[in-house]
């Protein structure tokens, strides 16, 4: 791993929320997300880039929190938007 953001942000930096839903999609009245990502800096849950809303990427572009993790069952990986690097 060469990304300093990933090295500084452990997989369990934020707990996985009990209710697994894209907060931005829900606010818009949508439930059509594909996969969910958890921001490891603030805990925001957004949908992946395969989803119509692409809210995890939108959160990064707006807030600049660099690292998310998958909160899908049996997935344990993190992604850095800055360095476009995955670990796990």
C-alpha cells in the first residue's frame, strides 16, 4: 500500500450503521442504489458509482473526505478517491 490516506484510516474507523441505506437517495425518495460505501472520516453512507445517484463519489467531491469502505456483506476493502487505490 502506497496511499497515505489508506494507511492512516483503518477499516474500522467508523462503525457500520445498523440501517444500511444511502442517506442521499432516501432524502430524494429513491431506493435504487446498487452497493453502499461508508465514509471513514464522518460516517456518511452513500451509494456506489454503479448506482444512479453516485452519492459516495459526490460526497468526496463536495466534502473531500478521501477514504470509503464497502459495507456490503462479506466485503472488507477500502478505497481512496485521491490516489484511486484500493486495499483489502
